[in-house]
């Protein structure tokens, strides 16, 4: 997991912080965290991630809408959406 770039999309600060801590403890090299769809879209357009951890209930929409956005951009086969 040493070269793993992970995007965490979670609006609850405590849950997001725990996820990020666990991922770094597990050896992730880069973890980008976003509390909403707007931030996640910007991060996705600016970087390449191997894993996206996505909450479905977000303040500015739902995770299903964001999944559609990711698929429009054609998620590479090396990326996992969880």
C-alpha cells in the first residue's frame, strides 16, 4: 500500500479523521480528504487515485451522483470505488 493514493469523501469529521488515520497506519502514501461532492470533484480532476472511499449521504448531493461523475470521466481499471 506504500504507493497508494486514496480519496476519502466523508462529511462527518470524526469518521473522516478515523478513516484517514487508519489508512496512513496501513501504509497509504497519500490520502486526500473531502467533506463534499464539490471538493471530491476538484480532487478527482486534479489527481489520480487508486481507491475512492465514498459516503453516499453528502451535504451537497449524494454519492450516487458523484459515482456518475466518476464514470463519465472513465474510471481507470486500476481504480477501486468503495
